[in-house]
């Protein structure tokens, strides 16, 4: 596991800690919250990049590519 030293604006720190406290926060919840937020943002940006790269594909062509990728993934797992 890695440790990060981050500088967060005081207002953001208070907002996150208050949010977690209202939900009955426990030790480690701040790290879990930050990890989840980073992973969601990575996913969001990855999806946006892929959508931009494939903006010129038609709906049918995109569906066919997705179907082929699913078939390959299932075959690989078998």
C-alpha cells in the first residue's frame, strides 16, 4: 500500500470529514473515500477518452465491436 501526502483546501477537508461523520464514519473511511473517488475519476476520464476516439463510429459498428470484445474476453477466461 502507498502513502500520499496531499494538500487539500481547508473547506474541502471540512466538507469531506463532515460528510463522513454524518454517515457514521470510522477509522480508514477517509482513505477509502479518496481511493473510491480517484478510481471513479480515472474510469470517467477513460470512458470520455474512448468515446472521443470512437466518435466517428456508427451505432451498429460500435455494437459489433463491443460484442466481439465480449466474445474474446469470455473465450480468454474459459
